[in-house]
């Protein structure tokens, strides 16, 4: 139990990360320090965290999510204390956190861009398109963006900050990583039923041995990214 008049745990978590050195964060959970710092700098409150899933897969869409969390509700940190980079969570954990994130977010949205568009425009352009679509659907609208990795969205005039390992540092970006991953995994489960034999339910379209062997047997389906080098090599 904390001392009367002292900071609660949520306030302590934010205070720990107000230092200038925001790069090295060993074993610290994502929090709202980056969101709060950007909010104070710009005088804005609706800061959207953005992340993607499926950029390196051989099949299926690239999916992006955008999440706006309330910055001045201490209960959010406690409610979402298990939220972190989706890659550090099991599928069961991500599915359990999905509705919790949705219930605590001020706004959230998902953007899908198909394999066909990926082939036509390239994966980086398609990833940006998915992110732009996610941001465009937010209600209320975002006022500024925190984006995972080295990624900017020139199509949007909003203030933007790209964050290396953002899904391990920013709570809203971590939340977006979970929404994007779960949404894409669900899509790939449906795809497994539409195109049996590839194993989409297990590998989610990534280039596993099982997937490559299925491509050797069956060839590509309409959801494969034919512009990706492994597909070009397989189809020669």
C-alpha cells in the first residue's frame, strides 16, 4: 500500500519515463509517457498509436490498427497492464486483450490492404495505405500520431512521431499492435477455410517450411503476394 498523499502506481510508471533517454527501456512495460509528452508539447489530447501486422508474410493482407487512449484516466494503465508488443504475447493472450483494449480506448480502427494492392504498389506503400485508412476511420479523429518503427505518413498532415520499438514503449502503439495482429490472424483463419491445404490457420501466411511445401504442391492462390521473391522463385 502506498503512503498517503504519495503517487499511485500509474503516476510512478509515467514519471519513470519522462527522462530524455527514451531508447533503452529494459524490462519496462509500455506506458503513456510518450503520448503525454507529445500531448503537452502540442497542446493536443487525441494521440493515436499506430502499428501493423503481416508486412513480411507471403499471403494475405497487411493490416494496420490505430488506437487513441484517454491520457488522463489513471485506470487505463491498470486495466491495460498486460498490454505489450503483440509478438511477446500468445494468441490466447492477444485474443483476451482485444475486447479489453476496445472497451478502454477513446477510439480504435483497423485498415486492411490486400495482396493485390501490395503487388501493385509495393509493401511499404501498402503498409502506409493501411495505416492511413485506419487513421481515417477514427471517431473521434486523431490530432497527432505515434507510429511504430521508422514510418511516416506523408498523405496525412497530422503531427507525427515515429518510434523505434514503439510497441514496447508506447501503450497506445502496443494496443494497436494487438488489434492489428488479432484482426489479421482472424482473417487468415477464414482464409484457411476458403483455401484449404496451405495451412494458413497455423502459419498465418508467413514463409514457413509447411507453407513453401504447400506452394510447391498447389501453386499460389489469389491471396498470395506474387511480387514477393519467394513466390516469384516458386512460380518460375
